[in-house]
C-alpha cells in the first residue's frame, strides 16, 4: 500500500486536529509521552463537576468531528452497492463504550472519538486510538453510553475528565496529520486516565464493569463485535453502531481488517470485542479501530475498518497507564511486521534458517540470497523482525550453497550447517549478527553429501539440547545423523532405503509441532500436499498426519523453515517464501493443522 501523505488540506478521516486550550478547566491533559508528571488528584468529582458547567447538553448535542466523513462508494443506491455486505446496527449503546468531547473554548468546535472502559486495578483507564489521544487537551471528557440531548448530570454514568493520555512514543504520524500509513500505524493505540465523575465515582465503579485487555491470537477471528459512535451527519440521534463480523489480516501490518458498513467519522478508537453481549459490562478486547490511515483504506469508505492487533507493545503501554508512568524514551524506530525489500526482492531468497543467533532467547531469521549475500533479521518474539543485519555481501562462494539448517551442534549457541554444490558440508558454529564466523569442515567435496537433496535439524534422538540432522538423498532414502558435533556427523542410521515416494519430497522442515521437543518433521510434497511426522527418531518416522491434500497452492512454496518466532516460545512457527516473493508466517503450527497465517512480505510489492 502507498505510504504517501495526502495533501495537508485534506481532512483527516477519523480524528480531530483541534488544539484545545483548556478554557473550561484552565489546564491541559498531561501527555504521558512528553514525560510530564501527573498533577495531585483533586477531591473526588471536582474536575467532572467543573467540566459539567461547560459541557451543556446543547454543546454536546452540537458536537461534530473536524475530519471529513467517510463515504459510501459512488454508484447506484446503497442497496445495490452493498449487496451481501454486512451493515452496522444503530442502538442505544453499552455502558463500557462511550465518546470523547473536547473544545478550543466557548463557541469553538467540539469533537468526539470513541473510547471503552478497560478493567484494571487502577479502575480509571479508557482505551482509544493514539491518533485521537494526540489531540486531547484540557477540557476533554469521556462519556460512557452517551445520550444525545442529555446534560452531563443526566448522562447514565456521568462524565469523566481526561487527566493524562498514554501513547507509544514510536507512534509518529505523518506531517500535518495525526494518522500515518507507515508501519508505526501498528501502534495506533492509546490509554487515558480519567478522574471521578460528578458523583465522585471511579469509572469502573460507575459503569459496573470493564473490558478485559487481551492479546490477539493472530488476525483471523470468526466473530468480532466493533462498537463505536459515528458522526451525526449519518447518525442524527447520536446512537452507537455495532457489527459482528469475521476479521482477517491487513497484509503487511500487525492489524486486523473487517468489512461492515456504517462506520463513519467518530468511530476511531472503537473496541474490537470477541465475546460481546449488549450491556454485559464485560468482554475481551483484542484491538481498537485505528491503524493504517487512521483505521481505513485510502478511499475512506465507511465499510472497511482496521485495528491494531494487541500484542506486547499495547500490553506494555497499558501497564504504564495503570502505573501512571511515562513510556520509556529512546526506543529505536518501529520496524513493523513487514520484512523489508518487497516481494520482488524476496523472490531471490534462496535459503532460510531460523535460530537464536542474537543470544536474546528469541528466534531470528537467516536468509541466503541468490547472489550469495547472507542477512539476519532479529526476531522480537512476537512474529516481527528488527532491522536487517548483513553478514556477507553478495559473493560467488555462497551462490553454491544448496541446503542450510540451524542447530546447536556444538552444545552451545546455534550454528549453521551448509551443504555445498560439490558435496562438501561445513559448519559455522559461531554465527552471530557480526558475521558468519569460522568454518568447520564436516564432509569433504565429492563425499556422499553430494547426493543429499534436502536436510533439516531436530532433536530426533531425544537428548535435551542436542541437535541431529535428517538428510534426504536423491534416491529417496532417508538417513538420520545423531550426536552431530563440530567436525563429525556422529552416527548415521538409514530410516528408509531407496524408494520412489520420498523422491517426491520437495521441502523438509524440522520443528516442535506437538509443542514439546523438536522431534517432528513437516514435508511439502511435489503435488502440494503437506504431511507432518511426529516423534521422529532412530526407530522410524513416527506418526504421520495429513495437513493438506494435493492442491494447486503449495507447489508454489519455494523455501520453508521452522523456528521459535512468537510468544509461546515453541519451535512451531513456519515461515514460507512463495514463488511470487510473498512470505508468510504460520504462527503456532501443530501436527494436524497449520497455525495462524501472518503476512511478512505482501505479494506484488
């Protein structure tokens, strides 16, 4: 997707660009990312009572977003344009979701986004989008289950003054905007601390509930309910909108996408809830409406919405909000989910391996390119990768590498085993971000290793910390090498003799698909079918399970490797490079099913 910024004269689609001077309260919201200290708490309800004198029923009823409304696409009437497309339902709202209001003083423009109550020990935390929070200043208030036409004291749960907002300092919007289309849009999440309402009640006490912050388990979900407050131009009664739909990944981003009409300006920050029930006061929230372009596509249509999928970054930010502490400063620029370079470059990724080469106990991705270059992508433990580290420039030697696999062959940190075109095999036991290190010869040129077509490593003989090598030869035979160490392949045992079946094995990858030790094997066959073999050992190939039958998709899988790349810290995360350069992570794959599909390199880039 394009990351170019629209002209500065364009309206930002879902948030305000107002700078509030705090006319009602005479003070500003403390922006946590700026490092300011929290002010002493006033007597319970004082701030809300003061704000209520400014926020009359009329002022709230006249509130309008400064952004341009999202629009239905051009064409015939809505019925024809939206045939088969889900449409949001307007309703009275729920107590754990509300709106924000802010102003630049009497007679100024007012504004609202959407926020939701989060269940925490602090009992005063509201979730919204970062691009909303960046504009919050002194007289902003949060109103749960807002009722248009009612004064602050007539609102079902009162109003709550915003004391302090927390955004990730790496969320950097485009110039002249509060949104971005860059990888940092993954961080479009914010939390706000609020004071007591006019009655002196904490937020959670008043609404009698709160949503449970929950890390998203991937991007694909069957039923997610999104509740928000669309602008009055399409919602004269000021009601909330809700829609329950499946979600999928926004390719190239750590974001979910949904399709449902009726989400016009004002819905930014809306919670994405996996187990929503009307006014239940509970539920699990896995994201908030926001992200790329403020939470929608380049055309700003009302029926496509995005949300950052909650992970470690959002969890850490929430912890800071609960503790009322500044987010850490000096963090490196956010890299996002995507691997750099685009699909055209990744078509040239000839070989891949995964292991903890940086020594931080998180899996990394190593790539040998078709020009002989070797690069390392440090993993963050959540399915994303840091900046590329070049270990070798393009060279003629490494263009002769035919197979690679990672393993702790020397009993310490992992190394890299390479089988070359002339049959030589070498081990690089000291590979690190600073280079490939020394070379140890494992087999001489023109050895039997010249007949090896595929190889992979695993703990196939069950000794903790040891790594074995399984080799498939050109005649279909399989040989398992145990007690592999620097300079020796240890003991070799033939598991299968020459046969026609295994000559059709196209790719092999060892992993921990049962969630225990890495004694399992995944095979991609020439017809596209996928099989797992669990419990591979010197006694045989263990139990076979079919994950995919013959198909037209998987013959396009050109390279694959398995590693520990996500938060469960199990070697069951499968990375596949496809023929068009698209690169995919199947997180938490099992012996009988592939895991959640995450796009690392989108097609066509």
